[in-house]
């Protein structure tokens, strides 16, 4: 099937580099036909990023499809034969050989789930966050910060999914108390494939069961996680973006929460219509691959940020990540995020928020315009971010 596409066969000798971390302008990825490949990140003394790949596996898709720099190195562990796929050939590959595209998507969905946990949780607590019991922690956090519609939603679904749960009585009492403070009652999704949510409403909670994927028709959606009493914003998605694909593809609980960041309209893709779309709309699979590639590239950078210890370094590096995601490498840039949004992305502890955000706003490299961060010179921020990451690696 692949041969019909007239794709190029490339041979790599043992110990030669297939991918080089940090390389720009990557316009192709590789499907391993024979041999063995090791992928890894340069600044990873723990070895957590190392993967051993073989025939049928692929390398370089994330950077190729996202258009960003290579996120890892890949070295041939033996003489290796690969099929080279250019980015412009991918839609045809999907049409001719859908199983390859679905393998890429399912692999990315699994890797995204793992990256979510690596970014936000210590290894010992990862399994706990995958059970419905974790929904109570989500509800308790939003209850504490006064986000009552979100807290109500989470308490409701905790009671629904944990009928003999450890915190069931606490959830009932808080649900009753919070109901007095909020009129929100949109606990169950409408059966329609087109749904609307108001700003601040929860679409689904992390650890909740579910099988729908969503396409944003209008508005914005924040993807968040609650860990150790803090909220972390993993991404703010906009029109045309998709989310919820991991539950659909893996049949596992939600790995993160989705909250309407602004009033939004969503199109629902369930398992039935997803299977139909795979066969009839290859552009959907191409878009989903690109979206997952961009998200994973961002997560790898996010993980680098999580390893920084200095809060100001974390803030400037997270701002640089936003510039890189939007491909703003020079000149001025008006962002759509506030300093508090940035601090939430960095998971700055509550008791440090005021000090950290105040100091960051005094940074001469940024300004605040209408409550949002304005960067007069993107290149200076990117240079400062690179310096912070280099200090961490030394």
C-alpha cells in the first residue's frame, strides 16, 4: 500500500543520527521498515525520555507535522531501513493506508496522557489521578477558590461515579451548600452533536468517564489539571482546535478537565461518527495528527519548564513557549493571556503568587495592555528563556 505512494526508502548505518534535537525546518518523518532506533533527549540524565523503536514504529512525526524544531534525537542502533514521508504526502498516506495514521494518532494520544501526568504529578500519585475518586479533589479545589459552577459539576459527577466513594458524604454536603450559591444545573450534556457552554462552565472533569471528542466552532476552552491543591492550565484552545480525543481513542477516564474559557460552541464527535469520518474524511485525521503533534511538542517544552526551579525563570520560559507556539520569533507581540494565566500554567503555589507575579510585571521585557501581556521584543524573551534553560542543564 505504501509503495503506491512512491515514497523514498532511506538507509541509516548503525550509530548514525536519523533526527537531531533542535534542528529546524523538518519537512518529513520516518516509518521504520527494519532495524532498531533509540530516541532520547540530550538533557535527560534520568533516561526517562529514552525509547527503543522497531519495524512499524515512526520517528519525527511531532516536529514534521507541527512545523517546530525537533524535540528529540534518534540514532540507529543497527543498520536501519526507513520509509521517508514528506508532510505534503501525509494526506495521501491517510487515504491509502488509514491504519498507519490511526496508529500514529493512538500512539500520540497515549503519549499525551503520559506527558500530562509527568508534567503535573510525581510518579507515586499518577495512578490515583486516573480513578474517579480524584474528581472529589477537583471539586474541592474549585469550591475553595469560589468557582462554584465548576465545583457543582465535579461534585455531581463524583457522586454519580463513586456511589460508595470515600468522600461521598462530604460531596453530598458540599453539593447542597454550594447549590445555594450558584444556579448552575447543566450537569449532563445535551444529546445534540452541537453544544454551547458559557464562560466558566465545566465541559468535563479529569478522571471522569466519557467517550466524546470535541471540535471548537467558536470561543475558547481551557484544558486544566488539579494536582496537590493547585490548578495548572495545560492549554487554551481556540476555534478549529479539538480536544477529548484521548478518551475516545483509548477508552480511559479523562486525563484533564475542559472548562469554557470564553462562551463557546462545540461540535461533538462520538465513537460512531468518528469511525465513519476516518473512512470518508481523511482531512479530519490529518488535522487531528497535526493538532496532537503541536500539543505534544508543547508538552515536551512544558516538561522542560516544569524542571526549572526559579519561579522567575519558569515565568519567562513559559512566556517564551507561548511565543514559540504562535511562531513569534521577533518584533512585538500582544498576547491573549494575563500574568495570572501564565502563573497558573507554571503551577506557582498560591502563597507565592502575589510576589512572583508582581516581580514578573516589573520585568522590563514585558508590558501589560488591557490586562494582557504585551511583549515589545520577542527575540529578547526567547534569548532570556534559552539562558534560563541552559543554567538549569549546567
